[in-house]
C-alpha cells in the first residue's frame, strides 16, 4: 500500500564510469591509485561525520515536532503549493527549521556534470512555468568538522524537467561516447533558467527550495544536482558569482523508486522519448550508497495524492576543509528581474 512517508532522497559522489549516461556524464575509469586515494579520503570523511550522530539526532527530534504541524502551513494554501514566485529574493521559512538526521556524507566528489551553468539566479522558487509535481526540497547542511549546522552556505540545485530536458540545453543533441576519453561539457543552446538556482542556509543550516520533481533521461535515474559554496558573492543583478568563494561539496540527490513510480504516472511525465534507468541500474547511485554511506533521506506527500506535491528533506554532511573546483564554461547571461543582493536566507 502506498504510504505518505518514504525513504527518499539520497546523496552522491561517484567516480565510476557510467556507460550510457547523458552527454558529458560519461566518465572513463580512473587509475587504481586515484580510486584508492579517493576512497581513503571518503572513508576519512565518513568517520568524521559519524562523530556528529548525537547532534544530528537532536536536530531530528526538533524537526519531527515541526513536521506534525505541516498541514497548517499557510504557504501550502490548504495542502497545496503557494503561487509561483519570480522574485529572485523571495524565500519562505523552511518547513523544518533544524537539520534532519538523515545524512549523506560527501564521499568521493563527482564533477558538476555537463549541465551545470555558472552564475545562476539567487532564488528559492525555481519552478517558473514548468509542468510536473511540485517539490519542496528542504536541505540541511552540517559542517562535519565541528558537528554544527553550516549557516550562510550557498546551496545550488539544478535538475531536468518532467520530460528529461535541462534549461540552457533544451535542443542539445545527444552524443554517443566512443570510449576514447571523457566527454566535454555540453554547449548551451538557450538562456532558459527554469529548475536552476541557489540560496544560502539560514542560521540553523537549512535552506528550502520550491522546484519540480525531476523526470529522467536515458542512462540516468531520477536525480537532482547540488553544489555547496562558502564565502560566496552575489552580483547586483541577483545572480550568483559561481567562481567566487570556495566549493565545499558537489553531488546528487536521489529518490525512492516507489515515489518515482507514483510521480512518473502523472500526465506531465508521460510525453517523453527517453529510456528509464532505475535506481539499481545507476552506477553513480550504487557507488554513493556503498561502504556504509547513507544515500537516503525522507519525504512526505503534501496532500492525499502525489499530485498535491511532495516534501523531501535531507541533510548533507559537508567537510569544510574540502575545496572543489568548477570546470564549466557555460554561464547564465540573462539578467535577473530582482536587483537585490541578499547574502543569506531569512
């Protein structure tokens, strides 16, 4: 029987080759020495994060109490989503003001993939006019070096739409890898910005996005990309300056297959020519959920049916001594409507 609570979103970090992925997400196998180095580093991070278990449990207890009041939240309009917002500065109070104890550690980091676009908009409502099941994505960020919530950390998210397209690449031609080497980032075909953006965590280390539950494309299971920055900067036009500050985490969020099935039965997801890849067929997810990593968080329906929307929440354990890099040459050039420059979530 379909229940309202799921084991849902999982988090990321693989270095294995994915033979049938979207253009640019195919990786040739790394040398054994490099794989061993990354695994040792991942194990070290995981052991550090384990020390934070009591603090995470305390956050979880507080969020459980908040969860019981979910149905009365005004912004859900009686169980449904509030109107979509275009203002880049607009934000709402997170559903769970404290961090959940469903934690995923930054294991061996993945690259941002071929569909990351630098200088995305600073905003929490990413939906624009995209069709699909509304998704509230509630993300907590914990500094595993101190076991405390990481406030004012910029969290970026981006994902494909219900039919498997990314904004900025809606007419990109799929490429077939020949195995000769890693594929380059895909060139942008447009300046659409839907289902992309970022915002900073509040004083409790939490940020909440309103987006659309993603669809899928051939070779990859349903997922959402994430990136965490510290010491970030925002341009006067309301866009994120992606190369400023430090990149502390790059990864992907995954969803429980039972929930995926319910979402994909909705009309917006039916008109696709892509071939579905299940969770257990996705090598990136398999790597991220190995060696004791917890690659799952939780989710709830916002009403009696999945069409009313989904609330998913996850905590990311971030090692603030890690510093990643951005490789994309793609940038958002469309000016944001908002001219405000907030530096953190309310």
